[in-house]
């Protein structure tokens, strides 16, 4: 039997959404407190953890590819522990360990709180599998961590804060409600306390997370809404900016928009995915709104929140989507004038209602529609960013640019990416930048005030 009691070095690779990034950060925090050391190179690690996503087949395929590569590494180092965490672990369960004999641990998203003792059970005698049986049992396993290790935050000045978990919407294409469980809201006092601790640790910006963040408050007594929570967080000293993602169109209320407009620290940015502009497709998706309702929601948000920018998501090639359906989607994208837009080709997710429908849109048609939407959004994005040339904006600096280390990267309150030259690292600082150039993805300028 191979003993792993002396395992101390851990490497984490994260796939998918911000919720997965937060789960990874909190998991690493638990491991650090238990005596592990986080390393940046998997070849140095005693434990390699992949925190996975199952929203689309492409995300799963990337994990399968990484596991194939890790097989060669484990052949050279038999004592290496390989763990698969998150949504894909919950979806595949023991089948994942059977398919890849190098996997020592399979851990669903609501069992990550038990990661330290689970790794302690990885002793070479067989895979350890920890997943929830169903949505009802999943509720008991929800854990919202507040005491995190500051060194595990990718950016000292920014932190994700989980305010709710799970989803009750059951959109027909989406596997998340089955993998993340039912909606559970975190008590507001716990959130306020965590944000205060983050501020004491040097954090100046927080992003509140939930699969459907604007339904926050489900199950809480007395009743509390996301607007109420924002009002509780806004006065906390040290915090300069507050964001939240992702919002569901049917739950975006005037009350919430008024809170965004009224509270000084809450940023003027909303991510509200429409997914389609066709009422027929929206009905098949079980989204709970029409394209008319979505357009009215956009109008309301822009009337209530000055300078708001809005981002969206679309799925193309959903079963039975015709060219006419797609043109309605293209029309909505053009009319919406999104700051950014993420476009995905439909892929059936086993266990969802849509998986029972015939996937009848050819892949080449999906690709072509995907490109048409992206091209239309690129034109909008470039036009919006060019409109900033000659103006000054306030940006919170994130750190050196990934493409050019001589430049710094920051974001405006409404989520424009800003690049500028700087003689030093200004991460976590607010700077004023005069914009001189623009691309569809970002603007570039010169610092005029720090």
C-alpha cells in the first residue's frame, strides 16, 4: 500500500465559471490551513486537482484531454494523487474513475468542503468517490466559507464572495440544477462579516456570486433581497467597488436596478443572458420570458441606471432552430447593444429535458451562426469602445497585462478593460486614464491621475 500522509504540495487547475474559481480558491485555502503548499507547476505537485465544468461538451473534452496527459505523468510518479472536483465529478461519479484509472478522488461541488479528509483517504486502495445522491441531499452539504487564506486569492485587491448556491430554474438545456442542487441563500450577516474581513485583508473590490444571483434571498427569514444585501455591504470601509453575477432576466427587478443606481460602490454593470431572441426557442429552453420582456427589461435598466453596460450570452443551434429563429436572435443582439457577448454552440447535456429533443441543426450551421453573432457583436463592441477615445475614465488596476508586461490592465465601473503604460505595479489602485485607442476587446490610454 502506498502511503500519502506526507503529501504537502498541491496544484489546482480550474475550468469554467467564476463559481468554480471561487470553489478552487476556498479549497486551496482549506488545504493551506491543513498544511499543504500550493505550487504553480503540476510537475512539482504531490496532489493535482482539476476543478471541472459540465455546462458544455467542450468543457468536458478539455478535462478528458488533461487526464490523458496526466496518465503519463502518473506512470513516472505512482505516488501522485489525481483528483477531479466540481460539476463534472458530480455528473460522472464513479464512472470517471473507471474510465481513468489514474483518478484517486472524485468530489462533487457540494463536497469540496470535505476535501482535506477526503484526500486523507486516498491511500492507493481505490478511488474515493464523494458526490451527492440528489438535489434534496445536496442541500445539507452546502458550505459557505468565510475564513479564507488571503494568499490563495489570485488578486489581493479583489475577491469573489459566494452569496447563494444552486439553481431552481431548470432551463431545458442546462445541467447545473442537477449538479449544483437546489437554491440555498447564505445569511446576510455571514456575508457582511466575510466582506469586512476581506476589506481588512486589503481587498477593495468584491464580486457576489450565485448561479442565479438576483434571486438571492430564497429561503431566508426575515425576507431579504439582493438589493437589501447590496445596501448592507455598501457602507463597509475599505471596499470601493461591488459587482454581482450572473442575473436571470426574469428576476431582474426595478428595485435591484434602483439599488445599483443609488448605492455609490455598486458598479453599473449587469450580466443578463438572453440565450435566444426567438420566443419559440425561449419556450423550448424553458427560460420563463419572451424577447419582448427581455427588451423591456433592458429599457428599464438603462432608464434607471445611468451609464450602465450590459453583457449577454446566446446559444445557437438549439434543436429546431430555423434561420428565422436565428435572425430574431441576431436582431436582439443588435438592438441590445451589449458591451460584451458570449456565444456558444448548443451541445446536448445528458439528463436535461433538451437532451430528449433531436439535435437537428447541423454542426456547420451552428458554426456559421456562431460566427455571424460574434461578428455582429464585434462591430458593436468596437463602436462602443471607440466612443471613449478622447475621454477620461476611472479604472481599478488589476495588474500587468497578460500580453504585454510593460503595460497595466484595469477595468472601469461598467467593465471596460483599460490598458496603459506604467513604471510600476499599481494593482489595486484607482487611476484616471485618457483613452487614445480602441479595439473590440479593450481601450488603451495614458494615466493622467493616480
